[in-house]
């Protein structure tokens, strides 16, 4: 009476059926069947999708989606924000804090294989830029005045300048990325907006 073994290394589901044959070639009518389940492949990395990839002054929602697992199936998707500890993902995340953020995701399958990571950058700028100086330069006939406005924004940058006769924010369509000009006397307000 002897024992024999079979090594199964192929990923997936394998059915092994055994029977006994004696030295004279007589085969037993009974068989024994076993099913082997092997998962030797990590799941695919997830997709990490923010509502915008550009600078914004609004909150940003980030969605993670698993991309499946070849054999045992996905057990859970996990996320990490700004290098912190991973937590189980259950629903879209909302980021509201000012600054540059990184959201990373990974997938764990049912035999605890962990996927590679996928990540997305979230850019939130909730701090207005600051004017650092205004230089007034008239043209030769003194009929036009160019306002050399300098401003600083540490995050999304300064996207445009405008002048207005009232101390109120002009419409976004009034902004340009060139130095603003005035063509008549009066009190003028320099305005600017950031890239977010």
C-alpha cells in the first residue's frame, strides 16, 4: 500500500480525480475527487478619480473603483490620504482642506493578496492671492494709464487682473492675464483672481 501526491500550482479551480490500479492492471471502480482552489495572482490596482484634477477653490470628491481579481475575488478596497494609514473604502471621499493632497488606493483579495497602488492628486486653494504692489505708468499722451499690478498666490497662482470703478469683485469675464489699463480719471480698484 503506498501513497502518492500531486502538486497543483496553476491558478484557478482544478478538479483532481484519483483511482487505484494494482500491479496486474486491475483498476478500482471507485474514484475520489477533490477540487483545489488556487489564487496566485494579486488583484488589479483600483482606479482613483477626483471630480477635478485642476486647482479649485471648492471641495473635491474622490471615487475609488476596484478593477477586479482573477481568481478568489475582491475582498475590499482601501484608501490612504496624504500618506496616512489605509482605511477601508465604503463611499466617495470629500476633501475640503486647503492644499495639495494625495489619495492612494489599493485592493485586497479574498486570500489577502494586495494589489499595487494607484493614486490621484487633489489641488484645493481656498486662500485668496495678495497684491504686493501697484505701479502706474501713463502713455506718452497721458490718455491711458497702465497699472502694473503685482500679486502673489503661493498655490494655484494668479490667473488674471482687472480694474473696476467700484469696490466690488468684477465678473470673471473682466479678468485678463495682461496688465490692466484705465482711460479716464477717477478712483479705480485693482482686482485679481487666483488659478483656483
